[in-house]
C-alpha cells in the first residue's frame, strides 16, 4: 500500500510532448492543460533534445487569468503553490481551468527537429531532506521575522521589520541544523524560506506558525494551508476546528509559553483552553527563551498533562524577535532524516532534549530497560508493579553538574547523582511505582542546563488482575 502511494505520488498528472522546428524560430508556442479544482501545488519539469545543435527553448506559465512567471532557459523545473514559488514565479491560489505553458524559441537551426516534454505534477510533497542520515539535530522551534512582529536594525539603525534572511543568517552563525519561523497566524514568510533554502543548504528551514488566539498561543509545524485561528472563548469546542485541521493535515501542535500570565501586557499569552482530549496536543514549550530567566516555564501544564496520562513532548523555543537570541534554548531532536517530516516524527516520538544555553558539546539521552525490553525517551516500558527498572542517562559536556530524576512530576532526591566527567553514563534502578520519569541536568553552578523527555512506564498490561476486570 505504501509503495503504491509512493509510486502514484511520483507519476506526472499530465505529460505534454511536442516538437520544435525552424518554422518556430523566434515565436512563442502555447501549450494548454487543464487543472482540476483543489490543486495546492504545481510543479512542471521541462526537457528537450537538440541542445548540441544549439536549440534553445524558454519556459513560462499563465494561469486562466494571469501571468504566473517566466524562467527562460534558467531552469528545467519550477513549482508554484499557494504560499510560495520558485524564484521567477508568483505564488498564490491555483485556479481550476485552462493553464498555458509558454514556450519561447530563441534558437532552432534549419533542418533540426527538437523534441520537448513537459511533465506536470500536482500536489507533490515539498519536503526534501537536508540530510538523509538518522541522528541528533539541533535547532530552534520558535522564531519571529518581520512577517509578524520581528524587528531588527536597518543600515541607519532604525528598527524595521526583520527580513527572513537575517533570521536564517543568525541561525547559521549559531551552528543550528534547523529553524522554524513561526510568525503570528500568517504563512507569508514561507515564500522567503522557499527562496533562501537552496542558498542555505545545510540548515532545514521549517515553515511554522504561531497560532495566536485570545486564549493562548500554540506553534504548529508541517502545515502550510490557512488555519482559521479565530477562537472566541476558552473552550475546546471553540478551538477544536483549528486543532483538528492541523492534525488532519499531518501537522503537530505545541502549546507555547503556557506559564505566561495573560493580561493587558501580553494579551492572550497564557494558555487558557481547557479539557483538550488526549492526542490532540503533541508538545508543550516548557522552556521559552523570552521568559527563561523569569522562571515562568511551562512546567505546571506539562506535568498536569503527563500526570493525566497524556504523552506530550517537552520542547523549547527562543521566541526571538530580533534575529539575536536564536538557539537559546536549543531543542535537540533525534530524527530519521533532517527533513520536515523527520522533525515532526522526531517530536512525536519524544526522543528530544532541551539545551538551555544551546552549547554544541551538550548531550543527553535516556534509556530504560526491563528484562529484554529497552526504550528511549518517549517510549513506553511494559512492566509489572514493583518490578525494578534500569534507567541510564548519557550526559555530555556538563562535568561538575548533577543529574536529577523527576518521577510523576516530583524530583526523587535519592536518585540524584553528581556528574564527574564530560562524558558520563549514570545508572539508577528504581522500582516501577511511577508512570513518567524524565531527567534534568544542572550545571556546576546549579543552573538548569538540560531537560530530557519522559520514559513512560505502563504497569496495566502486565498486571493479571487488571487485565481480567
Ligand atoms: Zn506567543
Ligand atoms: Zn512567539
């Protein structure tokens, strides 16, 4: 089934073939094709023969109403979607009806016949991996550009809407592998990211958005469609529409800075939407860079969700508005590949840690073992009550610090251990009377350096009595 889908996804929607001869020299050929309703993304791949005889064919495109761009002989493929397009082409709605591929013929020699082929693809995925290798990737999941309220200094020093390239440059200088640009409620930054990605080909630029309501803020990743953010009360019923839309289209939701107070200083900043069912929310921004030093974290809400049995991944975000503090904190995610899908799957899996200061030497991984079963952060270990579980924390770059184990939201002081070196393996063997356990790492000054995600323990299914009930 999966193979079939992949195969279908790579087949062209239509192929236009034709030939060019000397009679076409210095003319424009129009080749029309019909687009159905509901197309969100169109890519055309163009090829022709006779280049060795100096045949040249230029390409451009018209939709049913207007000109959509021209790339001449500069490229053999281009994409147009609602939010972004290949440079040279205009993003926007793709109306159903008759479209026209424009072919200009700057040169064809007498006696030469050149065959061309235009392959038209619709609704392809735009996700291309930056790295195909699985591994730990470091980035920032919460950044604003001038497409919302991000400001930075112009040549003269005055504050102007911060261009996206400044955000990307800053992230590159901080050594990050990915960033999500999450402007408030809009996706207009996606076109800039699209233009910058080929030039910044070592950092994944993720189109995100901060859904900004009167009752709380939440980042969404992996969705580029318009999401109707208008939430007019603090009930789940009022937010269900946009939350479902995000999840249905394969995206994820992360509640932002839930600990912030809401009021006239920061309208709608705290999270007030209650009674959200399990599995709707994937992550919580436990550490927000803008509020990192004021101890207004997202801990309370995260602990409440964990204690209610939800599996929610703790992440961080700088919430930078000035292309300055990007990467503080850094979220480090184990991904199958450095791609948008890899990032989403990685956050979903929970094998993620937050690096408060964003130091490349910092590392944290946690695994729990019982018998022959081993799980990483985010995994569920099935055990019988009072079984002993072996928990191992791998910590790098925090010599002189301390590891703390947080069980069901409470620190277990008996398990705290000092970190003797910069490459440390710490093992504890607690009994399984807890459901969630995550690791906090403090540096040698006692300041929080790293936060891991929980290993979950499920004592239900291994308990014969409860199974019978
Ligand atoms: Zn916010
Ligand atoms: Zn923000």
